[in-house]
C-alpha cells in the first residue's frame, strides 16, 4: 500500500475514534422508588419491592425495631396507617406485627400482605443481584444501622445499599455503620447550596444527599472527591419532569421520587438519540 494511502487511512481512523457517537447516551441516574411503588401497591411490602426489582428499579425502605428486638420494614412509629392493627411498633412483638394485614388498606387485591422483616427484604434484593439498582435504607432508629449491615453482608447485597434517614444528619451513626463495615455506603445531607461544602467534606460519608437542584460544578466536585450524589425531597419527589431532567443533565447519580415509573419514561425519552 502506498505511503500516502496508508497515511490517509490512519487519518480517517483517528477521526472516527475522536468523532462523537451520535447513538451514545450519557449515563442515567439510578431511580429509587420512595417506599417502593407506593402509588400502585402497598408501601414497604415484599409485593411492592418485587415489582420494583422486576422493573429494574431501586427502592427506599424503612427500618424499625420491634419490642422483642427484630428489625421490620415500616415507615411510621405506629402500625395504624398501613395495617389493620393499632399500636407503637416498639411496643409490639414481631409475632404480633406479623398477624396484621398490611395490604387491604391499599386494595383488597393485596389482602393479607405482611409487614416484612428486614431479613426478608434483603433476601429479596439478593434474588436480583444481577440488576444494577440502588436500595436506600431509611433508618428510623439510631441503634439499627449495624444490624442492617450484618444482614446485608449475610445476603451479599451491602454494595447495593445506601444508608440514609438518620444517617444523613448524625455523624456518629455514620461512624458506627462504617465500623460495622468500611464497605457500607452512607450519605450526608446538604439542604441547600450553603450546606454543600460541609456535606461534601463530611467524614464517613460516601454520598452527598442534596435536597436542592445542584449545579454541574457541584456534582463535578462530588465526583472529583470520589463520591456520588443523591437527590431527594420536594424538588424531585413529585411529578416534576423539568427538575428531574435538570438533575440528570448535571450528572446526579441517584433520584428518589414518588413517581419512579414516570421518571423512568422521561429519562428514557431524553436519552434516546435524535433521528
């Protein structure tokens, strides 16, 4: 092959490597369904969480402790709103809570759905270990974090979990979780731009949990620090496509919302290459 032709081919190959790929898409944030698909099924139940995982969606779940020391998945301090029973979770035994119907309040189609244990929730996550999902753990009590870490390690899903709830505002709790396992992921909150630098520098925190729409410079700073960014709160919880797209465009890593299916559709449409 003549030298000039070889040179021309090399130039063309180099240009093809450097040229932008019109079909390439930017990485999309991981979607986290607040208490699962709470608009479609009873919150914090295995039926709900299984539906999320089948759809390749992450979810957020809540952790409380029963009177006899077991960890259960329920949002409120009482069982009144989401079961057919009454009483404080901390004053009820696991056996008493397991007798309750946690599904009929939402729909008769979910009659006899139970309040799950955290062991059951993490066992379910382990069934879908091949899926790239983020599971947010909202700790409702200060003394449950290390126990959740141990259960997650038992099921091999610790790397899928992000500890939030009390974790985001309590440095000592983050320290305890990290003591249970350095591989556990924790977050520190920034409620606004003024708090961002403090959250970014927070000890024992792998994620910055923002409750405002961050700038690209802020998210770039998170990534340069070897951390990731998670957004939750009023700016993204509702059906807010404009805010979702803005958060995604600056490189946010995870979004917590009450409308995960709508968010999924919006992000899919945004990421499709123009034709």
